[in-house]
C-alpha cells in the first residue's frame, strides 16, 4: 500500500512551484507593460499545473512590479 502525501507536503510542493514561476517572471519583468506580469504568472502557473486564485496572482504581480529584486511567494501570500 502506498502512503498518500500529507497536505503539508502538497502545500510545500505547490509553494515551490509557485516560487519557481515567480522567480522566472521576476527575472525579466523590468519594463514589462502593466498586466504582462500577471498574465505571465497565470501562464506559468498553468504550465506547472498549479491553481492559484486570481487575488493571489494579483498580489504576486503587485509585489513583482513594486520590488526590484527577489520576491518571496510565501511572504506575499501569507501577508
């Protein structure tokens, strides 16, 4: 019998996938037009198969657009 992963493990994997997308979008976002960051986040989340609510996408996009450096998805989403 195979053990089923715990919710915590699933949450950790999801957060790691979200962070990877955030890092990728952050790396090129300088000078991106308004809305492009959110669109690219949605596209990236779709590619990795992670469902992120629109409100969280908006919060992450705002953080990426307002900061010039690394963005911690965990910090943004827990605020």
